[in-house]
C-alpha cells in the first residue's frame, strides 16, 4: 500500500456537517456535560478489567480443576475484548477523559491486550477513520488474500468458500497482534512516515515493540509456567483460547459496521478525488446495529453506534445513544443515508451474505 493521496470533496452545498456539528455542540452545552467519559465509563472500566484480570489471578492462586481453568480462560477472552472496545478504544481516541495523561494510560491498556499504541493509532485513527472502506487505503479491508471483502480486491478460487471459513479465522486477530502484526506494521508505518501526532523515532518505536512483547510473554506465559503445576502445552492452549475468544468477538463487532450489504465501498477517481465530503462519506460507508439493545450498547463500547463514532470519534461512546437521535434526524433532513440494522442477528446475516457475494467469481476481474 502506498501513502494515501485521497482527497475528499469540499463541496457540501447543504452544509450537512456544519448543521450537525452545531446541534451536537448545543446538546452538550445545553445539558452542561462534557464530551468525554463520565462515571458510567469509570464503572465499566472496573467491570471490564475485573472480567479480564480476576480470572488470571484465580487461575494462578487457587487449586481448581482444569475445567474451571478453561471456563475462566474464556471469561478472560470476553474481558479482553471488553477492555479493548470500552477502555482502550476511547483512550486512544482521546475521548476517555479531558486529561491527556488519563487518555494515555487507558489507551496504553492495549499493551496488555498484545497490541501497540503507535501501530493501532495509525491503522485505526488515521487509515480507517480517514479512508473508511476505501480499498487500498483502509487497512481494515485488507485480510491478505485469504478473505475478499470488496469487489475491488483480486478474486481467488477459494473465496467462494469464504462465508464458511472466515469466522474461524476471525478468532486469530489478537493472536496475530501478539506474534507478527506489530512488527510488520512498525516496519511499514515508519518507512511511510505515518503517525497520529508526532512521528516516533525508529529506535523508540522498535524498542517499545520489543520490550512490551517481552513483558507480555512473561506475564501471560512465563509466570503461569513457573507458578502452575500443569503441562506447558496446556498453558499455551489456554493462552490461545483467551486470544481466540477475544479475537472472535472483536472481529465480528468490527465487521458488522462496514463489511455488510448496506455499506458502500467507493473508490476515488483517477485524480484521487472522492465524490462526497468526509462526513457524508462516513454515512455511506458505515452501519449501526442493535442500538436499542442495552447489553450490546454496554458491552461493545458503542461500536454498534458506528455512524456516530465515525463522525464524532472524539466524543466518548457513553454519549452515542443520546446524540444518535440528532445524527439520524439531521441525516434524514438532508436526504442522506442513516444505515442501521435493528438487531445484531440481522447484521451478522448481512455480513455473511456480503462475504458470499464477494466470494462469487466476478464477470470481469477488477
């Protein structure tokens, strides 16, 4: 992938985003509330970290059966996904708190999830949020050759089975973070001089990657091997199960917002220009799901409110339910799409229908 050279249209004759931004700002001003997290997010942070870390300490300190260990490992995977969606995500968007150091600490929780802050901010904040669903620029659309998410990607014969095998690969997301992804991304992003904020020195970034990976392996593999009297391969199996559960949850939640039938996947013209302004582009390429479900809202960290998140990434997810009414009303007023699935099930069905369609041999190769 080359350095993105995409330009969004500057023409919005209806002034959609100006109107929407004004209304959202008025909501926060009239209700005298901050755009960042509040006590609900703080309570959720405790709950998610408890779900993630408490089983780890129970496994290390209690004499329990291996079946209980397996169950606790699964709970750790659920908690791991919860920390990523609710705490790390807001922290790295600068929306967890009005204090920069708190955002940095909460965003840094990514290190105990096997990731790297610099890499994640470039891939997610810069490439995904700027170039949403644009093939060749949004790396969330790039699954190598194994999965074809868009008609603009090269078709392979095995893609006709991808709606069957893809779900088994989704669980490898965070496991790949731990093993290879951060090394590949660091090499690529530094070479392309990509950054979210100040570009780190290569020495600092590579040192951070190596040191945090060593600490990560010590915490999640070395310490259990030292203190637990079970076979080493069972510890590695538990490590893999934790990651697989977390990766499966995160991958499915991510896919339901963009890799579905309702989401557009436009390309720039030959000059690199996009048809729409950035904000309107987000409406066409992003989809909400199950926004009336309190459990889904709570656990996914508002990632089911992707329309609101993509237009206002610096607003904490705890406010999305409220401002979604403003966003939807304004979009409809300006005759713009506001894509949403009423249930998670409907979104999942749409995702796999999309995969099936993308797996069919195209009449003309892109």
